[in-house]
C-alpha cells in the first residue's frame, strides 16, 4: 500500500515580476496539491500560476504559455477578492508549481499529499 504524506509543501513570497518555484515533487513520489494565493500588498495585483511537467528528466524545463493554469489573474485589495485557490492539481515526479506576482506582498502556499510507492 502506498505511503501518503500530508503537509504544507511550499510557501513563498516572490519578488515582484519574478517567476519563483513554489514546489517541486520529490524523487519517486507523486502529489495532489492545492495552491492558494493571497494579496497582502494593499494594491491591485496580477498573478500567474504554472504547472511545469518535467517530462521525466529532472532538468527544470523553461515555462511556456501552455504551462500556465492562470496568467494575469487579478487579486484585488478588498476582502472579497484578495485571495484565490486552485485545487486538485496532480503532479508527477520532479514536476513543479511556479508562481509570479506583479507586486511585492503576495504570498503563495502549496498544500497537499505526496504519495510514495
């Protein structure tokens, strides 16, 4: 029976307009994750969330337009629109979640389960 590891898998406050790796699936594991984004900057913000498939090479390929789950999603400044959640992202060994925000003050969290054979 596979071993399941439940935990916070990654947290990051990226530099403005800089793609940052939030989470990489470890060797010999798969994962099912949820990503949340929060705008604490006090100004309107746009975010990007990419799921980059490593293709089994552990080589960190370049992010392309097809990798983005959201590209330019607005996070506002009032309570109703300062956060966003992306659920049910299934990842293979060495796949990555990469994030970016237009301003400082955005926080991204990756929660989920890693499955070890």
